[in-house]
């Protein structure tokens, strides 16, 4: 499986059964494990979207990992440095709120 396929699989898991509420979703232990494994593998392969997605998981506290704003910002910056323009969304939120920047 390519890094891009791994990343898309993670996106599918994260968006599964989306009900458009603001409440964090309750992921199963298997889902959390699969998300983290696939993202870590994709990041090792240099996938910028995976860095951004992992940054979002840390920053926005959606129940996959323990919140770590600084790590979220660091990963989003790495994604932006790799050319992933969408990372500006997380970074602009962080700068707007002054959260760990």
C-alpha cells in the first residue's frame, strides 16, 4: 500500500459515520491503532498530508491521541514546509488564538 493509499484509508476512518456534530467521535481501540499505524507509516514515507492530519489529531483533540498543541503546530508546519498548503488552516488557527506559537 502506498503512502497516499494509507493516508486516504485514514481519512475514510476519520470520516466514517460522520454526523456533523461538534462532539468528538468515540473511536474504537482498533480504529485508533489503525489510524496511528497508517499515519506513522505514511509520514515515514514523506507524505505531507499525513503530517498535517496527525497535526490536526494532536491540535483539535478528536479522541485519537492525547491533545498536544505544540506537537500539532510542529507537524502542521512540517506539512506546510513540504508544500501542503492546507496546513495553513491549522497554523492560522494557532496564530489567531495564540495557541503554542
